[in-house]
C-alpha cells in the first residue's frame, strides 16, 4: 500500500482538476486551440452517433477515434486507463449477466446456465460504446478550463443561472475539500477510525452537518463581497466571443466527417 | 452516485429522461433567486465532496448519494444542482455518460423532491425527534427510490437487463443503511446549530435591502 491509500482523509478519486490553467510556458496540446463550444457540440453529436452503432467494426473505429481525440487532448494515459477500469459496481453486474440472459448459440455454461455468443457480443459492444463516449467526454470538454466552459455554455444559450451555479460549484469544490480534510484530520487526532459502524456514520454526518453550516456562512460572505463590487447578475468575461479560427473549422469538418463515416460504415455493414 | 454509463439505456428512456430533467431544471432555476446562487453552489460543492468519501463495507467501500439530504436542503433547486454535480463528475472523472445525464438526473432528483415534501410535512410537527427521524427516513428513501428507479430504467431498456436490475436494488442496501444514520445526524446538527438553514425560502436571509431597491433590479431576474 502506498502512502496515499493509507491516508484516511483522501477521497476516492483524487480530482485531477483538468480545469486548472496549465503553467505558462508549457505548450498546449493541439486540442487546446479548439474553441470550447465546438468541442462541446462535437462531443454531443459523436456520442449520439456512437450510441446508434452496433456493428463490431464500426464500434472499433469509434473507439480508435476516441483514442485519437484523447491523444490530441494530451490526456494522462495511466490516469485515463485507471478511470476506464473503475466501472461502477452495478455495470459489472449488468455486463456479467448479459451473456446468460440473451438466448442464442451456447458458448460455455456455468452451473447449468448457458452463456450465449450473442449475449457476450452485446456485452462487449456495450463496453465499447460506453468507453468510447467516456474517452470523448474526457478529451473534448473534459480538458477545458472553467472559464472556457462557461463561455461555451453561454454561446450555446444555456441559462445564465445554470452557468453561474456550475461555475460557483466548480470553484468551491476544492475549498470545501480542504475544509473537509481539516475536520477529518482533527477527528483523526482524537482517535477516530472509519469502520462499518453506527458511530462512524453518525460522526461523518455531524462532520458534514458542520461543513454545511460553514458553507452557508461562507456563501453569505461571498454574496456580500459580490454585492460590494456591484455584481449585476452577469459575468462580463463570459460574453467575450472569439471569431472561429481556421483550426476550429478544420476540427468541425473533420469531426462531422468522422460522424458521417461511422454512420455509413454501420449502414453498409447492416445492409450486407 | 448512481451513474449509468452511456450505451445501456434505450432511446425512448433516454428521451424521457432528457425531457423531464429539462422541465424540472427549468422550474428549479425559476425558483432559484440569483442572490442565492452562491449559497446553493457552496452547498452543492459540499455534497460533491461528501459523495466522494468512501465508507468501508466488508472488503469494498461504498459512496453516498445524498439525494435525500440535497432534497431536504435545496427543494426544487435540487434538480439543477444534481445536474451540475453529475455534469462535473462526468467531466472531471468520466463517471457516467453525457446523453444519459437526463436519466441519471431524473433517477436522483425525483426521490430528492419526494424527500423534500416529506421533510416539510414533518417540520409542521415542531417536534425535533420526529423531524430527525424523518430526515433519517429521507436518507433511506432517497437511496432506495433511486435504486428502484435505476433498476426500472434498466428493465425498461431491455428484457436482458431484468435480472441485473433486481440485483441492483439489493446492492444499494448498505448505502441505504449508512445514509439513514448520516442524514439524521447531519440534520440533527443543523437543527441545533443553525435551524434557519432549513428554511426553504432561499436567499431571504441573504437579501440586502439595497438589492431590491436597485433601479436596475431587473438585472437580477
């Protein structure tokens, strides 16, 4: 066990805040030059296309495309692979059950239950779809900085209140995480150990009750500070618009043709 | 939280989730006073952090969903707050999908709204023990109903998911147990230390007089 895993205050997934601006001087990955709203639209459109695919070859191409996007976005390989491996528990259930619940040609059988070839194929295609889309999310909008995401949502006419809620929440996650660590460390020094027990759950409940009170008090200070600076319900920085560059247009065209290519592949295979 | 990834849910269910979530979000945002946005956001950030803490159960560990508690504290605003939380989890960690966000939000937000109603009812009793017991029930119900809704979305998406869907409900039992105690404790503390935090008229306490007198008050709408 490494030191991080034994640190009781560490959270399940260490937020790899991709939104934090990269240090000056580091070259931006190619994806970084593409405007945020183009990336958001491309991600949505490709996700919809990938969901319509069934043929193995088309799905394989979709996965390759997602890997390419991840490479262009400069995603950390080890971290991304770890994320892909950490499936939700119930997804594992769903995938394990599929070969047995779809009838078809028997592949093997366990304790009298036959696993079908069709079921296994369905489970694999499901896995390919969800991973391809997950990679796209991490690569296209996942590497954006908070401000860029806000601007992109503004351009796509997402309501202002939603954007503000989103940006404020993102801003304060790290602050509240530090507050949590402080309180948890204080409990630690008094000998608290997290167990499967009423006492542990109650203590954590009190901890977060306390954090909620702290966050309410903090929000009062935030509002007072905002009003003091004359906040008018708008962030001027969100409304700045850049004209589309050549790279943006090329990216949009390439993504659109990839989507069309995947659809054609699927139709051609389904027809044959 | 209960993240169904993209690829599992069928198109009709996806569409239903998107439409109901958009409608709920629109109503929630309408009820959200712009001055109360920082309050809602800092609370959402707290819930986000709490949902990442792992609770040991046997050899593995589970995570809280907290939709009962979110519902109690935020009311209708819980719908956009949950959507923001899920969006952030997808962008930061790759949990869940993007087209399936509507269904995932629906599955968490509907129990949250029910818990809100239940908790408001219990507050009429003015009896701390009843209120705290209801808070515990909200923790239990929030997770339980979400588990049932997740199972339902799976089962509606195809017969082949039926058996897995049943197991999903049982897999949530430990979380239900933990959240009952957790939510009751958190609300007990709030009731004792800052009972006004449980008033649902959000932002009332934050309203500074000059805001309403502002000539450009419309900028806040």
